[in-house]
C-alpha cells in the first residue's frame, strides 16, 4: 500500500460550517491543505468526505497518519 506524504507534523485548524461538505486530502500532496485539490489523481489515494454537523473549529490531520481520519488524533507526536 502506498504511503501518504506528511503535509505537516501538526493538525490544520479549520472553521467548518454546519451542513457543508469538505474533502480532506488523504495523500498529503494538496497545495490546499488540509483540503483536497485533486493532486491525488493517478495515485492509490482518494479524498475523504466530511460533512459538518455544526459550525465550529476542527483540527484536521496534517501528518496523514491519524486513526481518526480526517481529524487529528495526535499521531504526529510519534513521528
């Protein structure tokens, strides 16, 4: 299985809006981190859909190693 690029060793804070859909970059190549910009094309990766249930600030995984994708679970502290 392909290994994702580490975009950064910290989460990306993002204000989300209730009812809006976001696509988290799973490959680590997007220039629009933490969101997908299509850079995964031709790879084994696909973006992960996230639907915001409420308007709030969330912390999306930047290292791409989280077990709680797309949100940070602290896995970056082990890198």
